[in-house]
């Protein structure tokens, strides 16, 4: 039973990264888009660490950290575009 729960959390972390990528390409307001991506990425990192299986921890954490970095760069770019 615990193994299935860990697998589910791992799948959810990968799904969170994919959802962040989808939101990155949607034409929403840059600031709102960055906030949504950031929150989904933080949730995905939590899922990845909760799975406690090495493959999901590495894949989920790295992919969600990359999307969290993209959200940060999107916020910076939105501020520069206002200048």
C-alpha cells in the first residue's frame, strides 16, 4: 500500500512539472502566469520529496526547480518590459 502511495506522489510531481510547462505557454498575463507556475512547481517539489523514491525525487525535484526558475525569470522579464 505504501509503495502505491509513493508512486502516486511521484506521478503527481511529474504531472505538476508538465502542468507548469503548459501554463508557461498559455497566453495569460505574465505576472499571473509566473505566480501560477511558481505555486504548481512548489507543490510538485513537495510531491517529489514525499514520494521518497530516488527516481521520482530526482526527476520531480529537478524538473519543478527548472520551472520555478523559469517563473522567476518570467517575473524579471515582465518588470523589464514595463521600462
